[in-house]
C-alpha cells in the first residue's frame, strides 16, 4: 500500500460527514469548496461504505414506491 493511500485511510472525517457528502453526490449538487473540503477530510473507506449504504437505501425506496403504486391500483390505468 502506498504512503498516499495510508494517509488517506487515516483521515478523521466523521461517518456522518461522509453520509452527507454521499447524499449530496446522489443529487449531483455540490459546491467546489465543499468538494475540496471533502477530499481533504473524508476517509475513502467511509466513502465506499456510505456509497453502498446510500445505493441500498435508494433501491429499497424505489422498490417500496413501485410496490405501493402497483398495489394501490394507480398504475392500472
């Protein structure tokens, strides 16, 4: 493992900060100053975990929404 990778993995950004940054990235809305702050402070391992959790929550919400629409008869037409 390179020194840069070790240094990045040792960053102390909180998991809540990481979840917030990943949430904003799902919307595609982020100021460049906020992005730079994230790059400097967030732990890449946290970013990967938060991304997987965020994607899982998003897919789960879509499945629930589709199930509700189909079950309510709104999609019938």
